């Protein structure tokens, strides 16, 4: 069985863990390893290593940082398959989906390779006579990332490449359910030439997280996970005076207008609803059928799901794998009974789904609940599994209004052939990321990712230009090299015209 431990100061941590978690293969239900849970002292050791590495790292030239980022890019690109295998073995997602996850993380490393351009400040000559003004972006210090189980490689990659490119040092606390990918990433960071202590990993649960949130040596925290924990992270870290971005859960609506190509829409709903077994924060979880297109959508989804292969993610023909843990599978499956009791109609029941070549494992086939209404728990709760709920409404107005009233606001998509309707949707919908005939509108790495309402606490979205803003603080420098004494001869508050007067007087003398 594999033993996963922390990565501190460029190497695996040597120590005896007082608490450990179990790692399972979700497709077989077998335990495959154990992961050490960090104590407060071990989190402190990681922060100490990051603190010690910071002065030299922030002073390292952009050229050298960029060269290490390029090396990391090459290593990651050449190991996509290896990382994908790790993801499939601990998360359960199918290999092609896992490789897609790594590629989307790789995009952020590529974006970070342009750090020299991204860190550029601004310069104004002669703001007042003889006075120049320029701005700098500088790193914050030690920053931390806390990440969820559903993207064990991509979400850490949303954070640390850009954070360290900006000159910060980093402490990552990945999900304890699938921790191995973070250590593989740490090994690549070391091989790429980043100095010891620039990137550290501590494993664990709430004990480690709470130490990160209150540690006085940590300047900023990026969090991605469920809304309840995101709120706790935001409130605690902000109370401690840290900069925080805390991305939470989601309930993403996919609106289908009657003029849409129903074949395209059904295919997209299946892909966005059941890909990665629905364990994506950008999964389509509510299908909003407008103006009577619901029956045709249900029929087409049923037909597609009949052909969908559920199985071990290591099989090349599997399209959907298991859920991450037995408890999570049971919780997700329980929503079918809850929905039925609330009056929803089960149009596809994944509980009796046959799984090719597998017996044990945390299986639940694709599920579709029809005739769902906004007061039902299956609508208000984030289920986070392969369960699509369909709500039928009369008009686009109705669809926009129900999205507006939902507590989340991560992504929203519309399927239509009508440009005016799409344009209106884009303008009015209450969500941070919008798809038009795109069901999973995750922004590319040179835009930023983030939702609205209870899907994000904080001001700045993650990665992209907002990521650079989050991981740097700005400084504005005003400088004068002429007539310095004349300018300061008055005690009046310095103003542009006042300093012009002082300059004129200075030049007369
Ligand atoms: P989670 O909130 O249970 O865990 C996230 C992280 O917080 C993990 O590292 C975990 O160890 C830690 N944690 C868990 N409980 C904690 C507690 N009580 N106190 C302190 N730390 C705690 O989330 P998860 O189940 O790993 O991931 C799924 C959730 O993440 C879903 O809600 C999903 O929507 C969300 N998610 C959101 C985004 C986004 O971008 N908005 C992206 C991916 C996942």
C-alpha cells in the first residue's frame, strides 16, 4: 500500500503521523494507501520553509522564474498520462477525462510563463512638472491553497503556478481523498528547478486547514470546495487579516429554448451532466426546458444514456466512472428517493445500472429527474453526482428568473439558434460564467474563473488576470529629481498646480 506524506522544503517529510486517512480505488472499493494528516507543528514547518525561501525567491529575476516555469510546462506536458492514471486510480474519473483535467491545468502553467508581461507596471512621465509616477506589482509572501477532491491536479494548478510566478512561496493543502497527484506535481516542481521551500504540500483535514487560516505567517488563502467550507474559510481568514478568495459549490442551469437543435442539446446535457459522474463544479445539474421542449429532450437523453458505458475509468471504452467514496455515492443516490417523495418523476434511474466488469466500487449510473420544482431539495441542494433535474418553464423570462433566485451562480448555459435570445441571456443571467451553445463554460487560462453569490466569497476570480491581481499587491511610486527644496518649502498639501508653481519659482532662482 502506498504511503503519502507531506512535501516540505523540496523533499518528502520525515516524521511519524499521529493521524492518517485511507485512500481507496473508487472503481474496486479497495484501499490502496494511506495519507498522513498534518499536525499544527507540521503545517508550521511548511510555513517556515516557505518563509525562509521567500526573500531569495522574490529577488529571483523574472527571466529565471520564467525559465523554471517553462521547464515545469515541459515536464507536465510529457507526464499528462502519468498524472491522469493517478487521478483515475483515486478519483475514479475515466482516463480521457483525467487527461483533459491535466491539460486544463497545464494551460495555467503556460499562462504563467508570460509572467514578465503580466507583472509589468505603469509609468507616467511629468505627472506634475518634473514628477514621474510609476506602479509596481509585488508578491505577498507565503500564500496557501486548499483544494477539493474533484480536480486533484487542475485546481492546485489554478493556483500555485501563478502564485510562485509572481514571486510568492506556496503551501498547498490538497483533498485528503485523492492526495497523490499533488506529490507528483511537487516532484515536478523540484525537477523544474524551483528552489527548496518555494512549493510545499501538507495533507490533512480541518486541523491543517484551520492552522493555515490562522497562521500569522500566511498572507493570502485561495480555497476551492463546498459552499459551507468556503464560507468558513472566507470568514476565518478575513478575520485574521488575510487576503482570501473562496470558491464554493454550484447548481448550474442549462437552459434549452424550443428553437435549439434538440439533438445537440441532449448530447450536451448528457456530457455536461454525467461527465466525471457529475462531480464537477461546472456540471450541468438543472436542465431548464423552455416552451414545451421537455418531452423531446427526455426521450433523446434516455436514448443516449442507454448507449452510455459506465465502468472502470481505466477501460478505454468507459465514458463514466464511479463516485469518489461509498458515503458520497450513498448520499447522491439518496436524492432519488428524496426527489420521488417530493413529487419529482424519475425518468432515468441509475441505481440499477449495470456496470461493465465491476462488482464492488462506488457506482451510480446516470439519473434524470423530471417535473422538478424550485421548492424541492433536489433543486435547492448541490447533489454533486450524476443526477440531472429537469424543470419545465414557459418562457426565457421564467428561466432567467429562476436562475436569479437560486443561491448559487457559478455557471449557466443556453442552447438556442436565436442570437437575440442568447444576447439577452448573456446580459441578464445571474452567473459568473456563461455558455452559449457551450454546456461547460470553463474559461480558458487567460480569462479568470469564478462564480457569483454563494459560489464565490471574495473579490477576485481565480487564475488569469484576476489571479495575478490576487497574488500581488500594488505599489505606486512618485519621484522628483529637480527643485526638490523649493517644492517642499510650503506646508500646503502637495497638488499638481502647487508643485507647478514651486517649479516655476525654482527655475526663476
Ligand atoms: P470540501 O469543501 O468538502 O473540501 C474542500 C477542502 O476543504 C478539502 O481540502 C478538505 O480537506 C477541506 N475541508 C473539508 N471540510 C472542512 C472543514 N470542515 N473545515 C476546514 N476544511 C475542510 O469539498 P469537496 O467535497 O472536496 O469538493 C466538492 C465541492 O467543491 C463541491 O461543492 C464543488 O461544487 C466544489 N467545487 C467548486 C469549484 C469552484 O470553482 N467553485 C471547483 C471545484 C469544486
